[in-house]
C-alpha cells in the first residue's frame, strides 16, 4: 500500500493579497523585463511591491497616472517592446444608487 503525505501541512497560509505581493516581488527580482505600474502613492491592495522594491528596482516601477486608459496604454506599449508589464488598475464599483 502506498502512503501519501498531506502536502498542505508544509504550506504557509497567506491571504490572496500577500500571495500576489510575493509573486510580483519575486518576478521583478527574477526577470529584468518585468515592469510594475500603478499609482503607488495610494493605499492600494497590491501597492506593497513598489514600497518594498522602490529603491532597488525604481526604474522598473512606474508611478502611473490615475487614469486606467493611460495605465493600460503604457502596459500595452511596453508589451509590444518586449517587456512584461504588470498594470494595476483600481476600480471603485458602486452597487447602489449614486
């Protein structure tokens, strides 16, 4: 009889936000073609990578304008030039009356 160990016992428990922050940080350190763009003075959900990496990878962290179309346009242009952009777009959806 084959015995299997439970792989979940050795896993770190993280929130989705922590996992995304860790993945962005890891990719930026691993691949010099990765760019990260957001309005990073905000308290956004994933805004930790710029604050953590700002000094060492500052030239690849773009302080994008607060305009979703501009952020996506910059990311699209960078991708056409062979970069690997990670655009962060914040949305504020209202599900109730204005």
